[in-house]
C-alpha cells in the first residue's frame, strides 16, 4: 500500500461506498467542483465569489495561518490531501448549474460541489446533492427556501437570507424613518425575490408600513420602465429594491431617472456591497442596506482583518461579501472534514451538525443542525456621500452587527424536513 493512500484506505474499509466516496479520495487529491455565474446579470458577484473559493483552496494547500484560524486542525490540504478545483459557468441558470455539478460528480468524482448566486441554482443543487449523496455548499443564496422547504441533508448554507435580512433591518429602518409609511417593492420573479419580499412585508407591518405596490420583474431585465413608472406614481415613501447584482445597478440608475430616489427613501435588504461603486456613491448616500460582510469589519474581527489583507494582496481590491462567503464555506468544510477524520459524507454531516462554535470573519458562528443554516450576524449599513468617504472603498458606515440567533425563524417554520443521510 502506498503511504499516501493509507488513511483513505483505512477509512474505505470502515465505511460503505456512497456518492463519490471512496473513489473521489483514493489518491492524494480531493476535488471541489465550483459552479458560479461568470456571464449574465450575476457575473460580477459570481467572479468575486470564485476568488474567495480560490484563495481558500490556496490557503488550505499551503497551510496558511488564516485558514487555521477558522479550521484549527488543518495542516496542509484536507486530511493531508491536496485540494484541486474545477470551475464552470452557470450563468445563474439552474439547469446549467445542475449540469455542471453532475459533470463534476460523474467525471471528477467531486467530494464537494459549491457555488451559486441565484437561489434558483441553490435549490436545484440541493436536490442534486441529496440525490447523489455529495456535499453541496451554496455560495450566495437569499431565499428562505434554501434552508426552508427546499432544505437538504447534504447542503449547508453560510450566508444570511430573506428572513434574517428583514428581521435585522426592519427595526432599524422603521425607527429611523418613522411609522405608517407607504412602501413600494421591486421584486425579481423567482424564489429569492418572493421570499425576501414576503419577509420584509411581515416585519415592517408592526410599524404600520403598508405596501402600495409590489412590482415583480424578470431576472436580467434590461429595462425597468414599466415597473418604475408604477412605483413613481404609487405615492410611496419607501422604495425597497430587492434586486441583486447587475439588476440592482440597472434598476437603481433607472429609478433615479424616474425621480423615485428624490421622492422615496431607498432600502436594499440584500445588498451587493459595491453597489455604491457601480451606481455612484451619491445615489446610495443615506440608503439603508443589509449585507453579509463589509470590509471595515476588519476593525472588529481579527479574521476579517487577515482576510481583507490577504484578498487585497492577491487580487488588488477589497473583497465583496461573496468572496468572504466563498472563503468561509471552504474553510468550514475543511474544518468539518478534519473533525470527522474522514471524507465519508455521513460522518462529515455529523461533524457539521455537531453545532461546533467556529471563529469567523464576522465573529463566532455555528451551524444549526435542524436546517443546516449558519447562525451568523447580519450587517446593517448606511451609504455615505462621496464627500464623506475617507478612502475610495469607504462607501458605508456600519450601523449595527445584528446577532443571528435573535433574527432567525424556528428551524421548522419554513417547512424544512432534512432527508435521510443514506
């Protein structure tokens, strides 16, 4: 027996074959399949997410001190195996994402697949992971359904989502902007948009906020004129834009042309942080937003500081929250595998479900075993005027880091029923 094969061979003797195990780890490498949007409306956050994955894999293979802050049992690689990755473009389309994941599983014997910017991708990949018995790590997914009615035993989500966004930001905006406001929504027409809209309506109604219109728009729309005209004529005090990525950029710029931003306060409950860069900081000045990570958290959390420095050194810009999500997903997977002491998926699932407290770029976090949702804070931001920015990337003030446990719904509230491990 070859020396490098001994540990996996012993594990293979202990556990029956399942998914890509033990074939995927029979040698001295382990394969991660990455499917992200590299074209289309979510291409920019997709590329940022990809860079986070790539940096984490580089750090795993070199045994970088940063990765060890999150996965303390890591030495080099994962269980001594070098991590290699394949990358495919999903264009934010569920069928493309599933084709990519299926190919990684069948051709590369992937031990884990990861990625998505659209929740429609995440839900589709959840089903693939459960069917194929391969671990799946969503990238960016804001729908309540991902760890709600469409949850999966083999899937684990790191990022915040509609329920937590709404529960975290609603008390802040209703206090700041006052009671009894008229609200207009611009909602992308898929699972992410609908669940975020539903959650926002639920949480702002306590302050007497009422919906005057909910304009449902297609993903990737180049022209929002008909939707924005209805919002402009609605008499809304508050404009809640649920669009993400390039759709958020285009719709906010067009909303400004319709005079909506002059009449209504903009709120972005699921914010791409560099939205302010892409629409211009003055359009985002005073805007309330919720997000997953913002680089100035380096002032509060040592891991955030180390991550921002490492990312900027490698890529030449401050990381968006997608990059942080990608990095954290790979690091937490490595930690679960190291604690399981095997690549056998049911044991990795047990390690995740143990609810171990981990250090992260947003403080201590843990995986909730009942629905595989990370218990983590939501970051509430407010946009700065260009004149108030201290550096070229200083787009927001962090208003509050809202603890996750207090804003999460009960594990079964959205219909999560995890399937069988085997």
